[in-house]
C-alpha cells in the first residue's frame, strides 16, 4: 500500500505535475507558431472562399429532378421564382406517339430539403420551350406555338386552392417566342421572332391584369428585328429586348423601353456586337442594369450596362477565349440587384488538363469591380457533356438551377435538373 504522506510520494507527484505542465506549454507554443491568430487551421480552411474550393462554395439544394418517359427533361425549359423556392418546367412527353405535340408544365416547390410537385400537371397542345414565373411562385405563364390550325397563345395560371387555375389566355397574331412576368405577376411581356401576317410588324406586346382580364398595356413595339427575348423590371414599367441582324447585317444589340403616358418609349439602345445573336437578356429590379449573352469575340468580353444620366455606362467582364463552347455563350443571367452575373456553360481545364463544363459567377464588389467568385462544375451531373443547357437564377443570386441532357447524348437520355445554393458569404 502506498504511503501518500511520505516525502518520496509527494516529490514524485510534484514531478509528474511539472512534466504535464511543461508538455502542455510546449503544445501551446507549437500551435501558436503555426496559427498566430489562435484560430483552428481547419476552421480557417473551411472559410476559404477560393473559387477552386468548390465544396465550400455551394451545395445541392434538395434532390436532382430526373426526367421520365412521360416528362422528358432532355429538352425542357425552366424558370425559377424570385425567392428561389419554386421551379416551373415546360417539357414534352417522350412516349406519346399518338400526338407528339402534347406538352406539360409542371411546378416544384422546395419543402424543407426536398423538391415536391406543386399542384397537378398543366397539359397544353404544342407547348413551347418557354415559360415564366413571378417572384413568390404563385403565378406562371406558358406559350403554345402556332400550328396550321391554331394561333400561338399565352396561358396564365395562378395557384389557388392547392392547384393551378387558369386566369387568362392571350391569343397572338404572331408566334410567341419569349415571355416574362413582372415581380407581382400582374404584367406580362410577350415577344416574337416573326409575325403571322405580311403587314403585321408587332414584335412585343405587353398586357396587364385588371383582376378579371388581361388588357393591352400601351402600344405594341414594332422596331426592326426586335424581340426574340425580353425581360421586365419588377414594376413592369421598363423592359429590355434583344435585337438581331440590325440593318440586315450580323449585329446583335439591346433596346430598352419605359412606359410613359400610356405608351412604350425607347429609352436607349446599346452599341451592337458583331457576329453574335441575342438569346438571353436580363434586367435588374429597378430597370437600370441590364446584360445579355452578347459576347465580343475580338476582345473576349461580356458587357453589363448601367443606365445613368440618360445613357448607358459599359462595364466589361473578360472571359478566357479558350473557355468558350463553339465560340458562344449560351446563358447569361443577372441578379435583380444587378451585382451578380451567372455565365455558362464554359470549358474549364482541371489540374490534369481535362476540360469540364462549368457555370461561373461574377460578383460586383463595393469598389464596382467585377471578379469571378465561384464556379459550379458539371462533372457530378448525370449528363456532364450537356451540363448547363439552361441556367436560371433567383433574384438575389443565391440559388441557381441548371439543366442537362440532350437527345442522343446517351441511350435513354431523359434529362436532369439540379438546383444549387451558393455560400451567401461569397455574394456579400
């Protein structure tokens, strides 16, 4: 039995305490030398917002949505509500042999960590590859393309009593190409690429809901080759549209109109970009910032336009030429703040010099400088070769939805849609 009162025991115990103290001191000094701020190195790495640290920059929001025989997503068209919580999809049936013109609109809502169908499918004849949704996801609109027996038409639906209720149809005297709802869903702009009648030059029409019907808002806009794509500001009083083949030469540019004295008035047009076509336009919530997919191949630059003092100020964003796919940029989306720009898909080489498709975000900081902040790699997609066919973004730029899948990429390719949420700290 040990005598704890003995001098030898007390000396031995004291020696152990001193040894433990010295060991603890040495460990503290070592950690201090390697981390002067006293912050855990792993925690510091987790906060690293280097764009190459992809897993820290974004995460998959809910499950990916995969296509089926009845709802083929390989050639679908999507739109995301302003709050990023509702997704609308227009798609065709892959198995309907009796009438291949039948199409569907389906809406998904984020419930917790899952995307759940909102209401029942909307079935339309000859549904077009375009749709739109308002900010809170309560109102959607779709286009049915013209046929030899039926005119093109726009159909608007509101979510009431747990299902989608039609609140109006607009028959068009042209083939509708693009539509956009304002934030509240009470104003809709409709654009065209070609009129049905030889004397009809109406290229953009705008309608406003009066509680019962959709009434024409202002005059039709008839300028040249305007209208393949259109975008409205939040109030529905400013719109921008793409115009191609200006003066019968291969130049694309943007025109912006404001609603004044019950008429749409041209506010300004951007300079033309040679050898490119407008197929994607975006406008900020206040209507003062706009951009498109127009890419200057001579300078390898995209342009963001800010309207100040009765004219546009140009801000250039450089894109590495080798990153372009077929020399073009398909998708360019602007957040409603006008400070987040989503671009893609682009080809980006990894450390092994393999090319992968990526969606890239550029953020405008407090010093008005645009810089690449994060990128979203398509290697984990079910169909990486067609990752980024279409890209849409929420109003704040925090949520991005991406389609992938093309007919013929692989056998039984029915497409996929994935929704990602971005590290919000990167977008401040």
